């Protein structure tokens, strides 16, 4: 089978790596891919937003399954375009992808289908938004409605903070169209956790837990990033939550998909806040998390291609999804300055000198004249498997001193904080 992976990050490298273990997969292609993916498949120039170009590629290369990594092409309707020509796709259609593409849409979905979430107000008007602030205590959460590449959520400690943020989003337009509608939301306390699930719209299968570390600095301080590292299992996940999550979140979510006629075949990533063994949904993402996926897929004992093919064919209930009990740590090596501005094009050394049981996924790299150079904020994901958290932490931190580039930055407390 020929598989096409759309995207260029560590998540897509981890997906391609898991697919390469399947004896059914004969060819892996990626648009645009990265130098890590190029070592197990073929990368092709192109943009993830060039939907017609991707469709032409799928037809020219007789691709059997297209796996869409990032949210932008999902929200633009890539799955719809490919499926309209009978091509199999792993990734939800545009209407369902709006669960990530619009926070107002996803809040409305949650309210209508009794999925627990924070109380909120939605508005496009600055004066109305300022007035609505009176309904909330502080801190209050302000969210841009549209996709904002991780910059759309601001936790405001005071009324001054909140009115400034509302002005920036609604009047100054600092997030362009993404902030022309906002959600004001009650601040939830508790323990945050991500729940990723495979679903074909009929069956939903949760994956093993993972803990992301979103802030840039140790101790969970500083600005939010795409994610600085993950461990799986999530050491902070309370025991015996499975039944509660199924009853309170997954069952109403599946009922909601059916009632709203959403064609959902892919991954649903549910951001949760848990307190006193009760969960509320912070957000839906309509794709694998990055870097959660790097840890999670290294624990998958079943064939990822079989699962994805079954999801695309709506036969997920027939396929086993088994996980190993091992622990995994994924450490992000970032460019100094990230998530603010940073330099690119630094030579990366030591990639071939790490221990054999280290897996390095490429996240923001490029190849030039036989050298691997930095090409993004999050550059590499160093991953290791082992029997416990300490062992996997030791392995990845040892490798982090072997791999080097100018400005290399990483958190020291992945799995601990
Ligand atoms: P989101 O993109 O909606 O998940 O928001 C990004 C981050 O903001 C989350 O991972 C949380 O850490 C935080 N956050 C979002 N909504 C809330 C909320 N209602 N209460 C507390 N923290 C929140
Ligand atoms: N790591 C968080 C995300 O992928 O959205």
C-alpha cells in the first residue's frame, strides 16, 4: 500500500515511522516532509495548503491512503476534496474539523450535546465583550475564535489585562481574522490532561495517556509553546478515570457526531481539565498532538496502517488497538529564542552518535549539502522507551548532550513538572 503523509513536523515523522513498521506499507510519501521522513520515505515539495496540488499527487502516484497531520488543511477541506474523488483519507472533513477551527462552534457543540465545559460568552463586539466581563471573576480566559497557531488563548489576571486583550483582538486585529470573534470563559482549576482517540464516527478508541509541557521554561512558567516535551503514560493522570471519561465525555461526543451528521474519521484530541475526578473539556483538536504523538505512537503494539485504514473505511471496531506498558519520554530541542524570534540554519551535530535505543524525530530541520540544519523553533524530538520514567528521562537527557547546535534550548524537567 502507498501512503501519503501531509505535514513536516515531528508528529508527521513519528506517524511515518510507525507506518514504516507495517508490512502492508510498501511506499511512504510526504508533502513536504522533512529530512527525518526522507530516511524512511520520499519527500515531495509542496504546501499543505495546496489542496488541488495534493489531490493531483494522490492521483498521479496512486496513493492508497492519505494521512493529514496538521489542522490547517483539515479545516480547509482537504479530506472533503480527496473523498469526493473516492480517495481514502485519515482525517476529518471540513465541517467536523470546525471543532478545532472555531472555538465558538466547538463550545456550541459541547453545550448542545451536554459535554461538560467552562461557562462562556461569545461576541464580536468590543463594548459587549467588556460588559460581559462583569459576569466573570478573575482570572478570566479570553480565546480568539479562529486558528491562531497557539497564540489565541490569554489568561487575564485583571480587568485591565482583559480589556487590553479584548482591544488587541477585536479592535487592533493582532490575530487578523482569528480574533474578530472572541470567547470569554470561566477559568477552570485542576489538573490538565490530553486524551487522544481514534474514531471512525461509529467507534471511538482512546489512546494511552500523555503529558505535554506547554510552557517554555522549567516549572511550567513563561509563554506557551507548541509543546516542549511529553511523557507517556501521564504520571499525573488519576487512576480509574476511564469509565468517567467514557460516560461524561466520549459517549456524548459520539452521540453529538451522529446527531450533527459529522463525518469524522481520524484522531480527536480532547484537552481536559480534571478536578475531584470530574472532567471538563478545554478544547478539541481534530488531529494528533505534537509532541504527544511522538510518545504515544512509540507505545503502539498494533499496526498503525491497519488502524488508519480501518478508520478511513469505518471498520475500526474490527481492528485490535494494543499498547505496551513501557514508558516513553520525548524531549524537544528548540532554537534559542523560541517561541519568540529565533535564528535558523545552524548546523546540527551528533545525530549519529546517540545510543542505539534513542529515536530522534525531526521537527524543524532541513538538509543542505549533506548537512542537517535547524529550520524551525522546535528542531528535534529525542525519544526513548524504557521500564519507568527515570530510565527514559536519563536516556533522553544523555542524548541531549550528544546532539548539538548553536542556541540549543530544552527544558530540564520533562516528566517531572
Ligand atoms: P486551549 O487552546 O483552549 O486548550 O487553551 C490553551 C491553554 O490555555 C490550555 O492548555 C490551558 O492550559 C489554558 N486554558 C484554556 N482554557 C482554560 C480555562 N477555561 N481555564 C483554565 N485554563 C484554560
Ligand atoms: N501539543 C499540543 C498540540 O498539539 O496542540
